[in-house]
């Protein structure tokens, strides 16, 4: 767990905080005893990961992590740090869509992931 968010994580968190999308988001949340997620909407069980340069070459590790989180009932959305910094509205829209899918899944009881 980092003490301070990256600039892209902070920017996205600022855009999402205050229930702007209808749910509360928390930052740097420990999950499943071994992961720390960038952002979490606990009520919707949506995890938002902001992928910057530190994720280069980590596709397999990220896929395993995402699979473990999905198996535990979380929907995972990955947003590029570049998109957050250059097109914040597009990044927020990706998160909004994930929240809508999570809400539809909860209502239908399908429990589908990602």
C-alpha cells in the first residue's frame, strides 16, 4: 500500500468522490488479505484500477489478481492513467458503465463478473 496516490489516481478519485456517480468510492483499499486496490465502490462491489507505467509487463499478474477479485464477487474495471490525465470524462464514463453493469447484475441476480 502506498502512502500517496499517483497523480492519475488522485485525479480520478477527485472526479468520483462525493457520490458523484451515486456511490461512495474509497482509495487504496485492502481486499482479500493480499491486494490493495486503487479505488473501491463497496456498495456496488466495483474495483477501479488505474494502470500506469508500473503495469507494463504485468499482464499475467494483473489477470490473476482480477480473476481472484471477480471470484470474490467484485467487478474490476481498468482505466489507463493516460486516459485519466488526458480524457478524464472518458475515464469517468468507463467507471459509470461498470457501475451500471454491476447494478443490472445485482438486480438480475446473475452475479456476472467484469
